[in-house]
């Protein structure tokens, strides 16, 4: 086992008897997103993106021009701030495919369901997120987080749903955007379907017309014979 202070990594080697050499067996962190809290509060680490740190939906960079590795830990802030007086109007936005967050400021109850978990989190203004504590068998238990959310990472498989507290205005804006997209999609689909239907009838009419003309010429030929 080798501990490297220069890059904060731990490497495990195994001895290959046939070659009389040490071979690297495993190394952690495996990628930059494995580094603890690389992207700071509400920053989502996504391998394959450039930069790897992306603010969650509903959050934005305090200063886009300083979006660099040295500033990632203090970049993402809410697009719309929460208001304690309107906490009863708050809701939760669903984020999928995440690993569980830093559990320093978390609370777990294995007997609660997801609905009860939501109610408990909503009733405490300092509660910022909740999810099932166990995702097996459709999900059970309750895990909630207080304060800022750290060490967020998007993973390709086996990720978990996380419900993050959002002000009502942010949720309404998101709902409006989804409605607009749905309306545009429905209208566009109807227009394309209508054009295809019209084109079909035109082509079908022309085919019948040509068939009638050819049959008429055939009849005239028989009469002349």
C-alpha cells in the first residue's frame, strides 16, 4: 500500500511472482470527482463535462468568470433565495442519479416513509433535502440534510433520487417552462401530422385520377378495334 501526499492518493499493488514485479491493483480516488467536496455547496461533479463542476438546476455561479478549479468550492448559490416567512410555500425539486451527500449534518429514521420524510423536512426551515435512507425494494426509511449540501456527484448507474428544497417561485417557473415545452411539442406534432395527412390525400387523389385516365384510354382502344 502506497500513500502519496503529493496527489492525496492511495495505491494498492500486488506482487506478480512470474514477473517478479509489483502491479498496480487499485487506486483511489479513481477520478477527480472522487475528491471530497470538489465542487463545493450545490455544485454537482459530472465526469465528462467541462468543467466537471456544474451548478444544480435552480442554482447559479456567483461569478462565471472565476469558474476555475481554485474557485469551485465557493461558486454555486441559489438563483432565488429562500424566505423563512414563506417556508410553507416551499417545495422540493427532484434530482436523479446522485450519490448520497456528505452526512455530517444529516438525520436518519428507518421507520418513516418518503411522504412522512417530506413533511418533516418541509416543517424545518433549515432542512434542505430528503430522500429514502434505503433504496432497496422500492425505497424505505428517511434521510434528511440540514444546511448547505456538499459533496454532490452525478453517477451513471445506481444513483439515487434526492429532493432539494426550492422556493415556490422557482418551482412555478420550472412548471411554466415544462408547460410551454409540452404545448410547443403538441402543436408541432399536430402541424406535422396535418401536413402528412394532406400530402397523403393529395397523392391518393392523383393516383386515382391517373388510374381513371388510363382506364378510359383503354376503353377507347377497345372500341376502335
